[in-house]
């Protein structure tokens, strides 16, 4: 008992648990960590704990950090961390723990000789400050390294960098997927590179090594898309369970074989099934399909906001709001100062100044990363929001246009058409236009009728035109016509394509979940045989059968959702904009 008392005192000293002294006062056996322990068993555990703590102190005092050695070698690789012009590339390093993050921030700052070149965000950093740090990392060339924990990195778009290091690997595959997704996004122009620092000679490292080797094999076939579904692949056998088993029982050959089998099945067949499930496009296109696709692409180009339209609108609005934008090179501008009221109106980080901005992607140069001002950019959206707030009354009055292609006045309406399924989700939606004439006749106006129009000059003729009596119910007539004519055609166009996708999804989901269920039942039968022979299987037959039943329930729920998704209907059209379009001759006669 004396040895146990000393052990408890040692544990209390290490962990600060004074209450441990009271554990020995009530009896011989104690409930600790969910099981009954004898005094002798606890004494053995505490002796091992003392040895582990002593080893940890020795490792720390030795000052040898193999992970840091590898990371510092990477950071000193001039060819890797600098671009063709000798400028430093940006690098993101993810850690699991905040103390590791602070440790690396000091080490990297000393290595580079520029502490300000390293920024760090973690769960304790306020959201507004996180966004500002991210903005500095994206826009400031002198900020080279961003250190982040998963809690801080949630939702951030960090594609200013294309190099990433996992200093620690998380036990949740969804977080591995999300980390790489921070840089591997649409708009990334560089090849993304990822380093995972793993101690391969540990039981945990052995699991990660096998996983990463398998992922590398799959990446050769599917590219970066393997990270898009990595989390779903481990839905049946969590990665955390594999790691715990490896740490506790990794020396047993049967456990190691089982671990390899699960990883190979999950990352091999599982990823392939999930990626196939998401690849819903047909392999072959008929001539008719290609013609329809070309027509859709031409229409999409016509509908798309053109850079010159965005440019003229932004410059006019920004100037009216007190901003100043100056042309520097062809298609490129400088904004020396963004007024405070615009920065305050933004929903995202907005810098006080922008060295270069452009409105056309062709003028974005990789070496200076000029900001592309378009819908979605915080500055663009803040300027538009402020414009609507200040001048919304004028916008609600509509406008008057002039067209050389019309012979009489028309009302041009812009309408949102939408198809939804029985789950309430939007399947597709589109923005279309229709013309209403003075007789109440409605007809399609094409994908971009405004391209043939110009703003009508102010004058008495415009005021008279706004009072035309037939305009009072023109929007109602347009709505009725769209409901009767365009929406049924739109639904008939959407349904076959969507149903084909859902049928393929149903086949792949059924095949994948049924296969996994059958595997579990086979494992349950093998486990039952072991139990009948008096042996203890790694997982009980009852547990395996329960998982198979749960998969069956999951499959039925998924198929029920797919059934609902096959039931499609149209929503009432929503008129978002309207303009009175006059002919040139009509404008002249009214004047």
C-alpha cells in the first residue's frame, strides 16, 4: 500500500490532482477510466507512467525535433520557396495544437530572420482579426508563412498559397479534406503541393503512412478530387478507431492485417465508388447533344456580365460614393484609398488601398496578383450595397431605354424561373427576359436583350412614356404568360437530364452500401464462429450485424430522398427588374 500511496502522490504532483489522495481511503478496488482496478494494477500503471514522463522530459531536454528538422529543410530550399522572379512563395502550415503553433511561429521567425513574415491564427483569435490576417497573407508580399489550427482555418479561402504542410495530421479525415480544400479551389492557377510530416516508425505513423500511400495511388487516377470525398470514405470505419486500435494492439499481426484491409478497401474501392457516384455526366455525346451544348454555352456567354459593364458601373458608383480610382496600365487601375463608410459596409475584409485592380481576368498577372473586381469580391459588393442604400429610390423607379430594333414601345421584364424537387431544394434556376407590348402580347426577349439598347435621354418625352396606361398591368400579363408557356418548357427540359443523374446515383449508392453491408455480415459470421469456439474476436458478431442493419436503414433513407428528388415542379416566376423600351422613331415623335 505504501508503494501505491507514493504512486498516487506522484500522479497528483504530475497532474495536479489533489483529490487522488482520497481514492485509497474507501477500499481495495477503485473505478478508474471506466473499469475496476486493483491497487496492485494501479501501482503498475503509475510506475509505467513515471517512466513515460521521464522519457518525455529526456526527449524535450535533448532538443531534437525531427519534424522541425524536416520543415526547416523545406523552408531553406530556395528553389521551392521562391518563384521564378526570386520572390518568396506563400506557405500554409497546419498544426493540431495551439502550443505547437506558437512554438513554430518563434522557430520559423528566427529561421527567416523576419518575425513579421509569419502570421498565426487559432481558435482564440477573433473572427474579424482572422479575416484581417488572411487579407494580409493574401495581399502583402512580405507575409510569407501562415500558421493555422483547424478551428481557425474553418471557412477560409487561402488560394493565394499553393504550398501546404500538415505538421500534425488530424484523426478526422474530413479535416484532412478541408485543409487541402483551403488552397485547392476553383481559381487556383498553380499546382498545389502538400507535405505530410509523419513519424513512420510509430504505430500511429504506420496507419498514416499506409493511408497516404494509398491516397497517392488514387491521386494518380483521380487527381486532387480524392480529397473531395475522403471524409465520406471513412463513414463505416472511422479513422480514429483505426488509430486507437493501432496504438493499443498494433504489435498483433491480425490487427495490422485488418488495418491494412480496411484502408485498402476504404481508400481504394470506397473512394472509387464515391467519385463514380459524383461523376454523373454521360461518357458520350450525340451530335444533337453537342449542338444543344453549344447553344447553351452561347446563351450563357450572352447572359454573362461583361467586364466592361462591371467596370463602368463600379467606377461610376465608387466615384459617387467618394472613392477615387486611377488608371495605371491598360485595363488596370489603382485605388489609393477606400472610404471608411465603404469598408464598414462590407461583409468581408476590405483593404484600405489596392495597388492594382482590374475588371478583366486577362489583365490579372500572376506576379502581382491584382484584385479582380467582380461580383463576390468584398470591395465590389460593398460598393454595390452602398449604392443601393444611397440611391435605391432611383433604382426602384426603373429605367427607360431606347432600341433601334423595336418599332413600338415594349416593357422588358427580367424574371427568375426555378424548378424545385419534393425536398424543397432548387434543382436549376435561370434568369430570363420577356417583352410585353401595348396590346398585352408577351413573347421571349432572348438571353441578353439589353445589349441592343441604350439609355434614353432625359426629357419630357420620357415623362410622358412613363405614364402610358397599358403599363399598369403589363407585369401581371408577363407573369401569366411565363407560367403558361415558359415554365412548362423549362420543366420538360430539366426533367430528363436530372432523372438520368438520379438513376445513376441510385445504382451507385445501392451497389456501394449493399456491398459494404454484405461484407459486414460475412465478418459477423466469422466472428460468431470464433465466439462459438470460445475465442474473442476483435469485434463481436452482434456489433457487426448491428452495423449491417444500420447500413440497410441508411440505404432506405437515401433511396427515399432520391424518390423525392425525382418529383419536380416549377415555382411561380419572380420579376426582379423591368424597363420601358422605346423605339427611336417613337422617341422622336413624342419629342
